C-alpha cells in the first residue's frame, strides 16, 4: 500500500468499473444527500458548487432544483463521468483539483462535497477553501465516511448470515487500513462539525447515517466493486486473505445477505450574513 505523499486517493479512476462503483455509492446515499439539500432550502435561482462531482447524480438533482435561472458548477479531477452534463445548462462542468486550483470566492449560495475531503492530505485547508467560495449567508454541506472503528465491529450482530460477519468486518477494517496507509481518513466524517466551525461557519449541525444493505442490490454493488478493485492490494499488504475477499464478494450477490453500510456524516453550516 505504499504511495507518494500526494497520492491520498485510494481508488483507480481509470478502472473500467469505476463509474459503476460510484453509482453504487450514489445508490447508498443519494436519498440522504438530497434530503439534506432540500431541508437546507436549495431552490430556484441558487448558484451551487458540486465539488468532486463523481458520476454526477447530485449535480443532476441540483440542476433540476435550481432550474434555468440557477447555476450548478460540477467539478472533479476527472470529468469523464460528467460528459452527459457538458453543454446542458444550468450545469457547467469544470476539470478542477480542489487541493491546488483556485475557486471563485464569495460566488455560491451552496457548496456541497461528498466523500471528497476524507481523501485529501490537507483537509482543513480544503474545507477553508470551500467555505471561502460562499457568499454571506451561504451554506456548506460536507459529507464524509465513518467506518473501520469500534462501531464497525459492533455492527456484526446485524449481519446475515452470521457466518459472513467476521469476513465482512475484516474487509471493512482492511479498506480502512488502506485509507490510513496513504494518508486518507476513513473516520473523517466525525471531524466535520469541528472543521466547519474552524472555517468560521455558524449554525453548524450534523447527522450520521447508516443504512441496512441487502445483497444483490444497487447498494451492494458498491461494496462488491470496491473490494474487487482494492482486494489485490489489501491481500498483498496482509490486511485481508483471499478467502475472506471471496466470501465477502460472494455475499454481496446473495439476496439473503445483509449488513450495515459504512457511515456517512452529513454536516452543514452557514457563512455569517
């Protein structure tokens, strides 16, 4: 799992099934994300920044919500999965690295990023940069994961069949170890409220979501594809055995299997008016 200090993104964006893997993440958490965006008041005419837009599901929801009088800037280091949004107002697709490229200051009513900040090296700096893009009164909604800690092991009692529980949560811990080995943080979601306050935001609040995942579902595909991509490196690092990998990947296709998802912290705050 060795890597360079700047390479803190564990996934291969060129992997042939990466778009499907990101679609699996959307299946797990789009309902959570859009519920929070709606409750925060996103509406017609808003200017929104979707940072690290991935496969674009949230950017599409924002575009429908802000309408033709609004604007959605969807950014990512790799925008291949956003090609269908290019030239489709009110969306503007921009190739952008949030760790190095500037963002227009004071320009947006809303900035949102999901499963982004956990992967960067200087997380405090990125949160500050995203906050700086907001107008007075604007809202920053950040969502990052929580998995691999003590809670993950406790969730074994929810897993069915019980025989897969040890392998399932060894795999969770293995991926968590892979994150940490390259400088990412698999529990950064727990830090988000403090990070938003440190960036000068007010009215900070948060919610931590876990969902029951059943095998052979769109949600389960995220776990199947994540482990399929990472397993060779995790096995080489001694964090996972081939047998455990096969057992977990098999369970993700079993409609009778179930487990609790990774956690997702949704945290939000406002720039003082």
